[in-house]
C-alpha cells in the first residue's frame, strides 16, 4: 500500500494502517464510554465534561479516518461510495 510503513512492536511486524485502525477502534470505544458515562451521571458538570471529551475523541476519529483513507485507496473509495 502506498506510503505504508512497517514497524516492529515487541518483535511483531505492524503496519501503519494496522496501527491507525487499532487507534481508531480505541477512539470509538472511548466515545462510547464517555457518552455512556454522561448518560449515567446526575452531576451536570460531570455530564458536560464527559460530553466535551467525547467530542474531542470524535475529532480524533475524523483525523484517523482521513489518514487511513490517504494510505488505503480501497477504503477511500468505499467511503466515497457510502457518502455520495
């Protein structure tokens, strides 16, 4: 894949796309957790904090998706089809 780097982590071969996708999963899980915590609390300041952090994580998702699409042309094409 174009521009894809290969790194090694604990002796395991890991590609840039694998790292990006793993990080994307983590960001999505974090969004779910923060939004769930916002729904669970009765403390307005805590709810607001959880929602603000979830919004930050959504920005991270967008940035990760942008980079994934930059390095995976097939993924980029599928995304274009889905949103056109």
